[in-house]
C-alpha cells in the first residue's frame, strides 16, 4: 500500500487499541486500523494525553506531528511515515503508521558502543562513559537518507532527534516522534551531527527548493496554520531560506544543548 492509500486508511478505518506504549510520556498507544480488506498498524497519540511543555505553550504536540508530516511531504523527503489527525477512542490525536512488525521495534542506524566496535564508515558524534565508567561513543551511519534526515531536522528545528527516533525498515530509514519541533527559536538537538558544516548535496538542495516553493503557495500555509503560530511559520520559511543561502549543514547553536537526553 502506498503512502496516499495508507493516509486514506488512517483517516477512515476502524481503530482498535492493542495496548499502551510503556515508554511513552503522553499516553500513546499501538492500534490496528482496518477497512476490509486492508489494515495497518499505527501509533495513536491523543491530545488529551499530552503533558504541557513550558517551552512549547502554543498548539498541540499532535498538531506539530501533523505539521512535520506536511512539510516532509511538500519537500519530497519521504522520511515521516504517513500521519493524519483524526478522532480516536480517547478523542482527537495524531495517527501515524507504525514502522516495523508490531510489537517489535525496528533497528536504528544510531548506536552506542565502544570506540573499537564502531562500524566502519560511521560518524562518531559523542564520547562518554557507561554506568561503570567504561568509555563509550555515540555513532551514526553515513548514508544518503540519514544525511537527508539531518537536513529535514534542520528545517523542522527538531529539538528531540534521539537515536531511537530513527528506524530502518523495508530498506529505508524513517524518522518518528516530531512533537517538539517547529519552535520559532533555534532549538535543534540531534544525534546526527556527522555532516555539521559540510556542503549540502544536490538532492537536498532540490528538496529545500521544492519546500520553499510550497511555502510560497497559500495552500501549504493554510494547512499549517491550524497547528502553528504565524511566527513559527515565518521562522520555518527563514530556516529554509538560510539553508538555501548557505548550502551547508548547520553547526550546533551556542548556548543550547546539541544532543538530546537521553541520546537513545
């Protein structure tokens, strides 16, 4: 089933709750969405379960998930799984296709390991210690799709790109959990710093140009307006323009943590 058909199923199918996700802080649940003969597993994040965040006082986390999916689609990244906003068993919320084979979690292209166990060609972005004081490093793969995710995160001003939010499935890397994104102030926190300061590749420049064109179109802005403030939309446009002007991956911002906690 392609992405458009999956979105239709997510919007119209019957939702059956299979169970809560124990590591979630906002009452997220694994659900099955069916409309015979089709079905898809999804993560349901009800707005009613959201805990207020002092630094994201406007809108909802679910709304930001939707906005990120719209931006991903407009630029042609194909990184965010099909995501819709709809009413569910606990009220309105974000419904996003589950990546992997439930209940198993798909592997991540990010790892914490000893320095001599880092896979060949991977970028080491952080050095630290384990609970017993043993030296460890945080590293990520060097792939074209992961590099594109780093660009998308810069666009989204993603403040929580943990390793566990990157999943390899069906020969593709997917990005999930974008609820704390799109703030007007610089808040980029990510584990994907391997390309910091390096020139953007042509494919990502093309995606940025497509998004810039879409932001000039009133239809995309109209879709974003229910979920973001006008200041946040203006800041999004400015980030895209800045990336196109510099044509380089951003560097960490001074005075702001570069890596989310926990990193994985």
